[in-house]
């Protein structure tokens, strides 16, 4: 069981986190066409800061010199707030209000997956989140030309391309980066040219990591589902893939199936700089509230990284 930080500790962590967040450096540009005709969300705030590109890293590094990400970001996925709303096709709970609560509780960013079948998150949610998220917004979507065109109109700080099958309950497996590589490379190049930081959700596999680098992605998000389900050797595969990705110059993210109880070993991987966690945070919120659920995951991540050596 993880202990919730004291009031003083939460206040100090919140102040530290605020100091670490990047300042808004977004270049002014014409407003993108609306995805819907819906009126602006009542909580709309100025556009968020754009994530910086990862710093260049050497192409080779000894095992003793593994890079340690100085601050591991927690991105909260609000998809399943929308799932609950869509159960009644109503207007609550609101993913945008939930995102603001998560940010107030210490989330470093917000993730939402706009599926092609619109089973939970809707176009209006994406438009509202893009305009209201104060930290950074990560748009998950299928690697289709239609979805990439949507992202190019909206230009969120980050896009993560994921595999998608309409019959699946949740994302199953990593993106097959060796299937139609020319199309993927073209999509990534378009996102990069538009100033959108690109990430590929992949299996923790050396060939997939190398292919992601060759295709032009800024980052990889390693699929932690097998680890979360107790697959033998899964943590070792994540460790090796994270080290290789960093050596190749890729930023390293991870996510899927992580909870406050199992996140520690993944959070402790030195190169992992961002974790995307959603379902378990929303589920735990039924018992402890959304803000407290975010704080518990944040505390588990921080505890796991407390012993890692920081770069000089």
C-alpha cells in the first residue's frame, strides 16, 4: 500500500512541478478549422505550452552511463471519463473538467484517444481539451491519413500513433511499424513539419525501436500491457527497449495497464521520461476521488525513482 504524501509534501511537490513546467513558446498561427460546430467549452483557457523536442543523444553509450530522465512526467488519459458519460449519452462526467482536476492534482499532461468509431472521446472533447489543457496535450489516434489530417488541422503539442481495431475492447499490442513503412514515414514527416511532436506506441522489441527511429519519430511509447499482466520476462524487455531507444536518440514513454500498485518497476527504468496512465486512475477515483487517485500514482512514481542517480 502506498502512503499519500502529507499536505506539506503535496504543496512542495506542486510548487516544484510548476517551476519545472515549460513556459508557453507556441508560435502564433491562424486558428485551425473547427472539428465541430459546438460552442466553446465554458472552462476554455489559453493554449498550452508546446513540448520541446528531445535533446540529441549519443549513438552509443556504455551500460554504466545510462541516461536518467530528470523528471518523469505523468500524463493522465481521460478516455474512460468519456466512457462513463457515453454510457448514457449525456454530458457528464465531463473529460475536460476531469483533465483540469488531474492537472491540479499534479498531472504533467493529459492524453485522450480519439478512436475512429468515437466509442468514448468525441471530436468536441478533443477540440475543448486542446484549448483548455494548461500543461501539455497528447492526442492518441490511429495511423490513418484521415486522423493525421485532423491532427494537422488541430496541431496539438504531441500525437501518439497507436494500432486500432474496431472489435477490440482496448488497444491490443504495439503498432506494426514494419507494415507500410513508407506511409508511416510520410505521416510522421507531416506531423514533424507542422511542429507536432510524434510518438509511436510499440511493443518493447529491438527491431520495432530501430524502425521507429528510422521512420522519423521523436519518441516511442513502450507497451506495458504484458508486464501489467505478469508475462515472464516482460520487465526485462521493457528495460532493454528503453535503453536502446535512448541510445538511438528517441525519447522514451511507456503505458498500458499501469496502476499505483504495479507502476514502480516501470517508473524506475532510468530512461523512461513519461508514463501514460488512465483506466486505473479513473477506476480508483470511484473510491478515493480523482485528485487523490492522481496523487497516489504520482507518489508511487516518485518513490520508484528516488534512488536513481541524476546526471551531473
